[in-house]
C-alpha cells in the first residue's frame, strides 16, 4: 500500500467583491444581521463577461497548484472535481478541466457532495494513490453559486451566505513522512430535503431542464432549513474531527491547524470552544469569501499555507458538514 501527500495548493476567487451593504440593493437585509449571524463581511461573485465558471475557476486554481508542485498537466493521472454547481447539468466539470488544462485523456470524476465535496474528493483521490493505480491527482473544489441565488427577500436566508471561488491541490505518491493519514466519511439521507435544490429532476411532477425554468418556481433555488442544519452541523463537525483523531490516538491539542468548511463563523467558533482549541489552531476566512461550499476547504487550506500557518510535519485536519446530509474529515500529516 502506498501513501499520498499534498505537494501543491492553489486558489482563485473572482475579483468582484460584494459587501453586505451591496446586498441591501436586492433584498431586505443588513450588514449587522449578516455579520452577527454568519460572520460574513463580503463575498466574491463572478460577473457577466469575466469568464468565470466552476470549470474555469477550477482551472485557474489548478494551474497555481501545479506550478507550486512543479508539475505540468501532462504529469497528472486523474482529476477529481467537487462541485454542486457544474457548468452543465451534465457532464460534470472535471472533463472541462481535462480539456482546458490540456491533460492527456486521463480519467475525470465529479464528486457531488456539496459542502463535504472536497473532503470526499480528497479521500477518493487518496484511495487511487494508496492502491498504486495513479501517482499524481488533481483535486479541485469549485463553485459558481451566485448565478443560482434567489436575490429577493424571499431567499435572504441563504442568499447572503454563498460566494464563488475555487481551490485545488495536487496529491502525489509520498516517499516521506507526509501523508493523508485517514479519511472519515458519513451521510444521513433522511435529511436530504433540509438543504437542497429540487429541480431539475424530481419525480412528481417531473421537472424539466432549463427551457421550463420559471423564476417563481422555488424548487430551482437553494432551500435550507437553517436552524435544523445548524444544530446538526455543531454536532457532526466535532464528531468527525474526534473520530479522525481517535483513529491515531491524537487529541485536539495535537492539531496544528483545523480547516473547517466555512459554513458559518458561529459554527466554527462553537466547534473551537467544544474542542477547547486556541485561535491559532483554526482557520477562518468566511469573513472575506462567504460560504463557497466545496471550494471553501481548499481555499482556506491554500490561504493558511500562503500565510505560513502550515509547515511540513504539521497535523492538519479538515472537516465538513452539509447538504445530504454528508459530513467527514481528512487527517493529514503535512
Ligand atoms: O454550508 C452547508 C451547511 N450550512 C450551514 O451549516 C448553515 C447553517 N445555518 C445557519 O448558518 C443559520 O441558520 C443561518 C445563518 C442560515 C440563519 O441564521 P439563524 O440565526 O438560524 O436565523 P433564522 O433563520 O432563525 O432567522 C432569524 C430571523 C428571522 O426573522 P423573524 O422570524 O425572527 O422575524 C428571519 O426572517 O432573521 C430573519 N432573517 C434575516 N434578516 C435579515 C433571515 N435571513 C435574514 C437576512 N437578513 N439575510
């Protein structure tokens, strides 16, 4: 059995900043409510004509990760792309990355696990390297969510939260002590409808593709039972982290940095208090980017690394919870 390790990280967010005050142009909301309930101060939204899509933003993040890994697209054996907002309903966006980067005709797999998407994607890539099937894998989390938001007051419960962006890592076969130590993945499908976009799809009545889109049909917009999701999140985050730590006889005190999915600053603060962790042990950047779903962990991981907060040998733990419900963690010796 081989081991895998991260050798390159990259992130990309659109240039256009949307402040909380900007949102008051569309809906009845205010800066104070958004800051107090979520911690978010601003987010990035792609703009018409800037060329940003989930695939193209993923490519921009991937190019940086590849450069830092000192690899080229031709060195990559496989692509794992996590998103809830692929450019097309199908195919997924991994194939676009293969094309846009100019990789050989390697496999490309899309992971549809929403906020837990990157945790699942990293775990998936890790298995392919562990078995020896592939040596270098590009793992991307990317989201263009701003175009699918209900910007009216009706949608303000979720509309103020989401942002656009992408993060990527290059995973390679490890020949030293750096490794993905373990992955811990969970789901509970009975809560699938608590955080969902129902259309297109759905058996009763059948929802068609975009030609039938009706702006008044709420099933085309994200729905979140916010309080319900919040309560589950503050239970599942610590569970996933502790499960991973216990597998290696470690404790929260051993974590050099926790990279939680950036769902809500209050959730991260709750987790920090519950696990009795110091401020310097946890990465929060939701203030600047909002909740970027599958992109939030690779963006935060990259930013922590760029800030010098991750060094070789550090114990880095990721954790996520979201739609599905799905949740999980990756335990990483950097
Ligand atoms: O990333 C995937 C997982 N997602 C999460 O983990 C998110 C979990 N949930 C949350 O983060 C929070 O539930 C929210 C941030 C979404 C909402 O915060 P909350 O403290 O649960 O607020 P609430 O939904 O209970 O709403 C409280 C009040 C309501 O007014 P009334 O009924 O008390 O008069 C809402 O109508 O706040 C109102 N409200 C708003 N007011 C201003 C809801 N959204 C807004 C808004 N601006 N954007």
